[in-house]
C-alpha cells in the first residue's frame, strides 16, 4: 500500500504539459493557436476520464473499493490523485 501511495501522488513542484504557454510562443500566432488547440484537447480528455469514472457499465467500475482514475488526468492537482481530492 505504501508503494501504491508513493507512486500515485504528484510532486508539489510538478509542471503539467499544456498548463502554461512559454512566453516566446505567444508572439507567433501559429504556435499560439496550436497550443490553444492542444490545451483544449487536454480538457476534452479530462472530461472523457471523468465520464468513464462515473459510468458504472465500464469494466471494473462496480464493487467495493473502486477508486476513480485520476492519476494521469491532465489537470490533476499536486500531491493528490486529482483536483484536490486526496486518497
């Protein structure tokens, strides 16, 4: 359980891909548009993960001790398994 706990927590200083754009990228409209499209896609993926977590018809989504999948959600919070929800 201790290994699972250690491996399932994010570092407080972890940086998330797509969270912030490099300042120099904002100067080029093509790069800026591509970054915004990528960031939007990450938000879509997070929504898909949330939907699958609530869908009880999914494999392994029924029964005692079923935890929602949050580890690789694009915008999960630091030190937790997702969005301020500690284990």
